[in-house]
C-alpha cells in the first residue's frame, strides 16, 4: 500500500513539472519583445549607445522576460514584458545609466 502511494505521489510531482518552464517563444514574439525593450531603454535613459539582448525566456511565474546589457556590457538589465509587449518591470544592474530628467515623473514612450 505504501509503495502504491509513493508511486502516485511521484507521478503527480513529475506531472507538475512537465513543460512548466518552456523557452519556446516564436521568433516574432521574441523580436517584438526585444524591440519593445530597446525602445523603452533608449527613450527613458541617458547615454545609451547600444542595447544588447542576451536572453528571451519564460520566467518561473510564466511571464516573458528579456535579459541584456547596455553600452557594450557596461551594465545589465532584466525586463518583464506584458501581454501587449510593453515593459512592465525593469531590473537594473549597477552602473546603469541614469533616467532622463523628463522621464522621471512620467515614463517616456
């Protein structure tokens, strides 16, 4: 009886992990997300010479995320993308350029 219960529990746990962390976004979705992040960063932050995307993936909570660097790797960022491809959240690494003065009160688009 215990053996059967153990098998059932293990099967349930295995089923919960099937396809929960899929990185399978089509190229169009990835490109839209990258373009949105690049536009957001260049519009809202000072002295951005380049934006490089290093990874587009599904987060543990199921959201679309884009990781990357700016200015040739000088600073890192991680952006959470909404369903409409707008930037919902942005985590900035150390030495990330300052936000433009005009964009501090209201996000520039």
